[in-house]
């Protein structure tokens, strides 16, 4: 609002109030409206000059406020955005958006210290076979991958394996159940990964066997020391043995060659798990086991 508008607004004041204001004496004595009074032009001139000075000051003050107004100004006490004609404006303030750290979709790399992994050297290993159940009382069932996932509540397939090894099993489970009640009395998940083009008779690869009942067959067991290692919170018994393979020389009985066998036994989510590998390196084998436990293949091996 400029000075001209202010003066026009002042001009709209009721003449009665102006007259009453002008009827106040020099010592503040109130004179009734319409009574005869002595004219004092000098006082009237001073009052008019004061009004003009006040109007000039107000117009300059309000104009300075208007210069700070913009489209984003907010009318004081209303919360409504501009533009507005009122001089009672506050400068707009843009709300600060809190900085949120960027979240990466990449999985976190897990670090595994190979210096904390103990490999139990074995002089020999033994294997076991599946138990026998009378066909008249029990029946065998083959469960597909979906039934296996529901049964165990998780997968035991490794999240990492060497590039040259491929799955050569269907990921199913063999179960034996009672014919009358349907109760499962034996279970065995058998996963096989192998390099079918490996030149020697003993193929490079590994197997994963899991059993919820802990009675799986066709497993290889360690017979000597069984010191455990911690792999991401799971206690694992690692073992190693060198085995020979034939044909053997008929005179010297020397084998055709030797190969490394690595073993790992552990319990995971209520299942007994056994992993056996042929011709893998120690680092490869430990990383396979670690990927089964953690569910991720993004694992970095180090050695302290």
C-alpha cells in the first residue's frame, strides 16, 4: 500500500471523530461536540503536518515490505501462498529435505578368514549306505524341488561354485514313508555338481547331501580328529584325505593316480548337511560350503 492509498483510507474517517479529535484543548480538556470554541489555526496546521508526516513514513515502510514480496511469500497468520496485496508478508522459506544416504542394491561382500578354518587331516574315510525298509510296510516317494523347499524351509544349493561345474541332478529328494500313516521315516536330498568332461575317471565335482531326520545314507564320514571351524556362525567340521584310484599295476600295485577329497559336516536350520568334493582346491571347497550356509556367492576369502 503506497502513500496515496493510505491518504485515501484516512480520508474515509468519519468527520465526527476528526472533529472530536480537534476539539481537545491544549491541556486535554474535552469540549462537547457543536459547542462554540475559539479557533486556533496554528494547532490545526500542526495536526495536519503530523498526519502528512505519518502518511509519508508509513508509505515508505510499507513499500520496503512490498519489495521483499514474491510469488512464494506467505501471508502472515494465513499460511496461504502469494501473491497478495497485503504488506504483512513474511519471506518464503523452502523446507529442507533431509539427506538420505544412497542405498545400493548390490549385495554386501562377506569376508571369510581362511586362517581361522581348520582342516582335519584324515588317514581314511568310510562310507555308509541307505537303510533297508520292507516294501510291504513302506513306500518310496520322489519329491520335486518345490516339495523339497517346503519340507526344509530353505535351499541347500550352493550360491557359488566353480564355473566348470554344472548341476547333474534334478534337485529332488528321496523319501521313505510308512504306508499306513504316511509318516516320513527316511529322507535324503542329493545334489550333484560335476565336470563331465574331466579326463580322469574320478571326475572333478562335489555332492551336497541333506537330511532332516539325520539318517541319510550314501555318505562319507571322517574317522579321525574333528576340530570345528566357525563359518558365519555355523560350526563346521572340515576334513581332507588323499585317495588313490585304479586301475592298479598288477605287479607293484601302484595306483593310476591320487586325488584330493574334502569333506564338511554341519547342521543348518534343523538339517544335517554333508558336502564331499573331489579334485577341488581347499579355497574352492570352503567357498562352496560358505555359500550354502550364507545363501550368497559374494564371498571374499582372506588369510590372517
